[in-house]
């Protein structure tokens, strides 16, 4: 009589650990993908770190020192002295007001002009492709070249603009040298240079509007003007807000155009904050004080940008709701 032995729990063979080995493979694969992602991102982040983050941090730090560009000058920490002096600097705050007028005027006038051009390019226009290419010419020109060309146009002695006025029997104008015309003349140049980019964005927004909406409005008896106000404009509202806000920030930070045109003159009439900061740093050699100005400008731009982002967040939230 044979006795069968029943395998106990201790003697029973254990199944292979497939789940744990599978989890290890997934974890190893995830780590490999993470390393690949880091390897792809690091080359793109290095220029941002070297040319943006490090100069920004250095500028913030210099704003709390008395650094100058004078030879053998010692740098020492002076706390909030630069900001206390800046609070009473009427020239800087005057340039701040001019910068707001400059950026706001250019952004609004560019929007209006680009809207008209985009509507024209979106219509059944003959030679539409050629017209679009010609409209993009200012976008392909560097700001320095644009400023040089317009200085020639505004030249009070040999400029074509005064030549036209003389042909009409009107007196010539010193467009960039007169207190009453310098800022408007510079604003015209800023609008001319900014129209192409805004036109492209508005035209892309118009072409994303379905033709059925315009056809339905036309069937209801709406003319071209009513279709623009009740169909095109509401659909373009997000694009208009984004373009105007970003254009304002871009123009407020602009430097090269006004520097070549007027260098802030006459008498500071076109002196905007970035140009004032540049002159304080490299003409007066007050790097610490100029860095404090730059820090104030960064805070102002961040406030404007935060208002734009808050508005975008509210719009996205309303769409989801």
C-alpha cells in the first residue's frame, strides 16, 4: 500500500514572476524614453539659458549695485538706492508715458490697417498672389533698413515727402526734428513695419471662418458690412486680442527703429524706456542704474502679459463651460 505525498505550500513550485519582470521592462523603457527626451531638449535649452536666463539674472543682480563702465570701478551692493532714485526720475517716467503712447498707437493703428488689408486679400481680388507678396515686403526688411529708408523719405531737404508738399505749394516740414511731428512720424513708420505680420494672422483667422456662416447671413439679407460686424469680427475676436496684446508688448520693447530714426529726439520727444535705458547704460555708463530701469520694465511687461493670460484663461474656461 503506497502512501501518496501531498505537496505542501512550501514544496509547491512558484509560478514565474511575469508581472514583476514586465513592470521592470516598462520602467526601463520609460527611463530610456525620458533620457532621449532630455537629450533632445537640452540642446534647445542651452541657448535660452546662455542668452536669456543668465543675462536676466545678472541684470536683476546688477540693479542692486552701483556698477559702472568706468575703468577700475569697484562694484558694491547699494540695496534699493537705484530704485529710490528711479522713483523720482521724471525723465524715466516721462519716457514711460511716451512708450505707452507709442506702443498703444502703433498696435491700434496697425490692427485697423491690417484688418482692411486682410479683408482686401481675402476677397476675390485679381493678382491676389502678387498683392500678398507685395504686402509682405516690409516684414522681410530689418528694422534698421526700414528706419534708414524712412529717414530718407522724411529728409527735410531732399526727401520725397517734402518734395510732394513743395509740388502742391505747401511749405516743407522737418518731420523728425520738430516737436509736434516727431512722434507721429515715428508712429507711422512703426505701423508700416508692423502691418504685414498682423495682416497674415488676421488673414489666417478669416480663412478659418466657414463659408456657410457668410452664406447664411447673406440669405438672411445681411450686406457686406453687417456680415463683417456679426460674422467676421466675432470669429476674429480671439485673434484680435492676441495680436494686439503681443504687438503692444513688442512695440513697447522696440529699440532699433526709434534709435536709428531719432535717437530719442528732439528733446526726448520720442524717448521710449528701452532707448532711455540703453543711453543711461552705454552713454552715461551707469550700468547699475540702467539695470534697475530694466528690472522695472520687466515687471511692467510681466503685468501686461499676465492680464493677457488671465483673459485667455477666462475665454478658455467659458468655452469649456
